[in-house]
C-alpha cells in the first residue's frame, strides 16, 4: 500500500461524483465534521475500496466515496482537521481532493444509481438528510444507539471513546492473518492519521476523563508499530503520543479569532425530538475568565459580552428554526497556562427559542431537569449558564439526556 494510492483514491472518488456509475457507496461522516468524523469517513471508504472484491465477474463493484458532511467553504473552520491532514501529508492538497456535501448530489445518485450510505460517527441521519434513510446499508458509530437502520450490515455501535477505534478494528481484521499482524501492511502516514482522533477524543488516553476504553487502548497499540516501528520503547512511544496530542489539541483550541457565528457552527449537530428541534454547538474555548469569549465579545466587559453571546445564540437558533439550543464549551486551562490552578473544565449555556421561547412552564421544567441530571450543573449567572462539574459528559452524553427531557415535555405541545 502506498500513500499515492490513498490520495489517488480520494481524487478518483471526487471525480466519480460527476460520472455515471451503476453502484455507489457513500461513506458519510456526521454533520459536525470533526477530526474523528472526517478520518473515519476517509479511512473506512479506503478500506472498503481496497479489500472489497466481487464474488464473481458479473458482480458490479461499488464505487466508494467518502463525504465530509459540510460545505467546502466551512472546512477551514475545522482547525484540527486541517492541521492533522497537513501534518501527516504535507505535500498533498487535501482541501482540493476531498469530497464535501455540496460537491455531491445525493438526490441524483439516489435516482440514477444503486446508492448505498454507510454512516460513520453517527447512527441516524441528520434531519435534512432523513429522506435518504432507506439507502443506509452500514453503520459504525460510538454514540447512543437511536434504534435506526436496524437492517444495516455492518451495524457496529459501541461505547468506545472514538469512532476511529471502530475503523481501526476493521483494518485489523484485514491486516491480521492467523493471529499475526502483517508487517508494513499499513502505511505509516495512514496509521498516524488514524491515531490522531483516538488520542484527541480520549484526551490522550487519560482514563480519569471517562472517555477511554480498553478498545481505544488496543487500537492505539495496534497502530503504534506501523507509525513508530516495532522496536520503539514504551517511553519513546509515550513521548511521541504526547507530542501528537499536544499539536492536535492546540490546533483544535486555536479558535479565539473566529466570529461567534463561526464558533457556533464549527462543531454543530441537530436532532428532531418529537415536536422540537434541538441543536448543540460544541466549542473548544471558554465563555468566562479574563481571556474568554464573553470578555472578547463585550470588549472587556464580561457581563455585556454574555448578553452579546446569548443574542448570537438566539440568532443562530432562529436561522436553524431551533426550539432549544445548547452551547457546550470544553477547555483545558493548563494548556493555555501550565502554571494555572485550573485544569479541564466544561460550561453549558441553554437558550430557548421557537416553540419554547414563550412557554415559561416548559422552560422551567427543562432547566430543573438539567440541573437535577448527572451533569452536576452549577449556575454561574442568572439565566441558564452553568459550570458543568461532571466533565466526563461530552455532547455524546448530553444529547441523550436532553432528548429524554424533551420527550417528556413533548406530549404537552
């Protein structure tokens, strides 16, 4: 396997979008398009392209197209993605050879080809793509099982730290013969690309954050010999992982130059929950403190900045016709200042719009339910702006909590 084969595969997949094919399989990441989602899509599509062989000469082999589920113009906002791709493949212009959602016409493919969708890093299509649910044939995900696409094969949904771990396990199946991993079977650059999101999503395999499983550790152990060589000692591997994680972490958290609108849409997902539309923005920064978002937007006045930020959230929610918008922040203060007494912290801001904007009773019920949940919320100001003391709960855990709350409120509307 060569690096050229990987980049050529991506180039050819993009070109295929405009060419008539009888059978097309789109490997679709989720709409947040973070590093885990993007790497899962690219590498799983390449795996299937590499190893799927027709049973006979009469079988039409599918064309595999990995799709980044955002418009092309939005990709520079995914700072950790651009960093990781440039770091691993410095001579390849990935921006030009990736396939984005606005490069592909799924309606046309659904009408004129045998279209299959494989979902990676999510197990339910976003609301604006739900009309293609009948084309889903595969799922590999690490979020809560939403009970969709039950006939998909494979249908792998497991509570691991990173969806990329599941992709690595699929690679391992093909690269292991009689219990032995084939030496040099995985290009070092590709192995390094797979390693990045696992380290980022598990906070560098630090178990105290509650995001690391044994399967994540095993995936990393599988990849390291391809990246580092079989003879590298554990101490050297640890130093390498620390360096890789630090670079990705800094890239992900280098967002203070982005506008509030760009920050809210950078890592965003939404769901239909009964009569409500729920959106959650995950931001790698902090609202409070002297170098925070509120101080920036308030030109030094944190209280004024909070009002500005809440107004930005409401405008964002109105544009997307949301009934409830959650802003989740996550930030490691020790990465900004190694002498800081503060470590990794989370905040949560809740905004009510649409159907919930004027229903005081419903808003109160939702707020009380959130405050009583496992999130361990501590109010920071008046209104629904909190410190989330249970830092192990990311959006992956918060969304099901919020869905349950909204489902109990929903029958009253």
